[in-house]
C-alpha cells in the first residue's frame, strides 16, 4: 500500500463527520481542529494515508480542503489571539500527521516520528500493527504477514537495525513477555493522550539474547533483597540519589501494605523472581550502541535521568547479560533542602558520641521512609550515617538495621523492605546485553 499513497498526486479523505461540515465560511483554526480530531485521524491504517501523501485533501460539504496550505496560512498569520494559544498546538498536530515526509529517510528517524504519532491511534486488529509499521519503514511486509499473528511484533523488532535505545526506558509501553525481547513494546498504539518522544542518542543492535549496548551503570551484588518502589542509592562517594521504580509495570512485583498505613505498595525480589544474583541500573542518556565511544558517568549523572532496572544473569567476556525488569526515574538529592536536619544530627553526634536513644531518633524524625532527608546533610559524614544505622542491630533500639554484608544495605525493620543501598559504579565502557 505504501507506493499507492506515496506516488499519488493527492489523497482525498472522506470522513463522515467532516463531509457534513462546510469550510469556506469558517476560519482555518476551526477547520484544522475538526480534521485533527476526527475519527479518521485516530485509526492505525489511515496514518499512512496522511503521512505518505504528496498532497492531503479533506472533503467538506462545500469542497476539498488542503491541510498543508491551511497550516501555512496559520504559520504566516500575525493574529495575536492565536499566536500563543491554538497556533503552536495546530502546528504540532500537523507535524504529527505530515512530518513523516520531512524525516531524513533513515529507519531510526522514521521510527522516532512513527512512535510519536501512533501513541494516540488505535486499531481493532492488533495483528495489523506490525504490517502497517513494516510498510511505513519499507521492510519485508510479506515476511511479517507469514508470521504467526502473536509473534508478528517480535519479528518486526528483529527486522530493525538499529533500534533506538529509548524504547527500553518508556514505561508507557507494555512489553513483550519473551526472553530477549522484554525491553520491546508489544504495541506503539494507545499509550496515552500525548505523543511519546525518543530522545536517547543510543542506537542499538539486536543480538541473540537481547539489545547490545555500551555505557556506565550502577549495580549491587546481592539480589536477594526486597526492593520497594522508592529506594535510596549512594556510590559511596557522598553522592545520594532517590530511585523511583515503576514496579506497577512488573508482573512479578508483589503488593504489600505499608507499615503504619492502610496504603499499599509493591516490591520485587530479583533473586526469587528471576534466580539472578545481581541487580543493575542503566541510564537512558548514557546508553549507546556498542560500536560507539562510551561517555564517562560524571558526578552529575544523578541530577535526573530515566533508568531501567536489570536482573543480571551473568557476566561473559566483559559483557553483562541481564533481563529487563522495569523502568524508573533517578534523581540526585541536593544538600540545601536537608541542611537543617543534618546540622541537628551533627550536634547530637558531637555531644553524645553517637549514643542516641530511640526516643531521640524518633524526635529527630529519622524513619525508614525519610532517612534520606539526613543522608545528604553536608556536615554529616557517611561513616556517621552508617553508625546511626547500625544502632538498629541492637534489640529494642533504633528504627533501621543494616545487613552484615559489607554494610551495603539498610532496611525498614517494620516491613523488612530495602531502604537504601551502596552501589558500584561500572566503567564507562561497560558492555550490556538487555533481554
């Protein structure tokens, strides 16, 4: 079907809602809103009609209407009433529909555009999606048509080379539940009321066990811990960050009731769920194809980035092989917000020589769900934080406990869920295989 629309002089769209309306007596802003929000513009198969057409016309009751000429009039308009209101949104909606022809021609650029545009479209026949995607990218449609319907999307990803790394990190996509493809969206359709943008610079090749990449990451060497949705990580160099995991997207995550609350949350034990001994985290902005020069993980890597949690299976030939678990957000904890609590704690350490009673701990509001407020304090050393945490090992004292394993983990004594961990920063040229 691609050549039909691509080589036609014009494509005329007949939509039951629009064809009953007139356009000559109305402003372009009103006509374009009707076009961009009509039923034709929400379906999968009609996307290629609008994306590939040299000229796109919509049939109104009083004649055909050229959508590209209309948007040029909008762009040229100096009307202050639309300049900062409907004008930007109309130009953006037009680009979602017609920007395909402006792409540089590479499958990577085309796929980024398609992902952005299909997020608000749908189809009643899910097995048709990989056929449509293959047609748009000029892939072998026949090969996908000959594949079993429930394996077509997997075959589509296998035919792509390279693949934008951002697909790993977009939590709005439901993933394929097959080894080697757990990073891959099972559909690019109906993922929300706004587009998805693929910003990652990484372009990855697909190997036998998953996507091949290079880049720095974090890992801790014991996966037999209950990791809840929000935890705190440090690299042992006074850098602390908050990690919010999208465990609602992980089918193996288990619900539990938060201590002293009727609220429920989720946790994952990677060892029990996947029989893996290590946990890793990779960064969207740092992950590149393994034929590229890696970027060092600078001290500001925590500031804010999208991450993916990986259950590490093994390390072979310098490459870490892992299973995608879920996405998340990492963000550095700055010192200014937490200065007061840190200063108060420091005074207690200097005066009482770490002999702090449980009552004092509670009075200082040191609880497992907010210990991070004090971890980043500028006047409190990491050793002192560990000293405070170790008090939890004394029966009847403290509210934190630390494992004997190199003091790498702290847990909430009430729920026995992980609160914080010391992570290892991998080298910048660490190779990964994400399956």
